[in-house]
């Protein structure tokens, strides 16, 4: 990674890259009002406003400060990722609008979603202060989406709280990043996969092991503990949502994959039954 920095100014934003880059095409889309320039993926993202409408532009082809690879690699990855959004379209997922092939790179265009990333400490703390029913509704949207992902023959990879936006004014959660979700069957090709260890199943650290529905069940359980419990501290004293849901979440995060629910659908069914006060199959 280089220490060289070149400052760029676009309308309302200023940001730095490792080298100069032409963003004239972006200014033609409207007024640039936001920039997200510190991703290590090689993407740089912008909020653009035109005629009262907002869009989120994810662009590859430049060299962001935190990126150590080549622009061409980032372009290839973003093109592959862009195929996932229309295939896995869902009310909980950010809406993909289209793409732009450019001489200098590639851009994926999404609808702008209001909200704050739950990866941020302040946003996470704010979320944890919400009424329990709002937190459970947010979890429900996450579980519904991943049931949908599984039903379409995909598995979640690199899902964590940084993939979540929460709109504290309007209410509601949006999943904003599924760039490295994979089609099943998917065998771990690298040992430690992409992602936050707080949300990753044990098999996501082991070369050659299949990542499947049971792996995603672990991630859903870890998400439940992150948003309604103590995160990686899974003691019942830090859990907010009652004993029945605690038992479902705890089974989901068993290190022994054979002890978990066999699919996201089975996990979701058990979660809903517990939420309604029904009998849980353990």
C-alpha cells in the first residue's frame, strides 16, 4: 500500500485516492453529496442527487487509499457481485438499478437507502436502546432474506453488522452488501474467508470445508446475539428476548455443525414458533 495521496473534489465531497482519477462521468449523473472512500475492497462509493432522487453508486477502477490490489481486480469482482443483486432481489435488500461500463472502470447503481451502518459504535448503541419489538422486527427481515437466499441456491459469505443499515427516523432495516455471497455448493477455497469473526461459523476458517445452510444458521444465530444479546458473550444474562428465543439462538451457534438447525428455513421456523410461544424442537 502506497503513502501517495491525491485529493479529489466533487461537488459537496472531498476525498483522497492513491492516484488521480477521472470522475467526470459521475458529475453528469447529478450532485455528489456523500462519499465512502475507505473500503479495502477497491470500491469507492458515492451518494448522488438528481431531480430530488438519490442514488448510491459503487465504483471500481480507481485506487482507494485502503486498497492494496489492482483496479482491474476490483472491477472484475464488482461486476460479479452486481449479478447477485437482481438474482436475490428482496424487500430487505438494497434495490439494484443498473450498471455502467466506463472507460476508466465499472459502476453499479443502487437506490439510496437512508440509515446508519450498525457496524458503527454509536449506531449499534442506538439500535440496542430501541424497543425489543423493533429489534425483533429487524432480525425478522434478516432471517427472511437469508431464507430467500438459501431457497435460491446461494449461501451468505461476509455477512456482518457492516452489511446492515438502520433508519432510526423512518424505522426499518436494509441489507446493503451481499457482494461475496456464493452459489451452492460452495467449498471454502482459502481457509479464513472474508468477514467478521464475530459472525463466522467455525468452518469458515477451514480450507476445503463446504459452506452451506448450517453455516448460515450459525451466522443468523450470531446476528441474533449481536442485536439482542451480548454479541460474542452468549450468556443468558445478556440476552433480551426471552428464554425460548435464547434457546433457538444458542442452538444455531453450536460449534458442532451437526447440532445446529439443518437450514435457515428450519432455524426461521423454530424462531417464529418460539416468538409465538409455541413448542420448540431441540
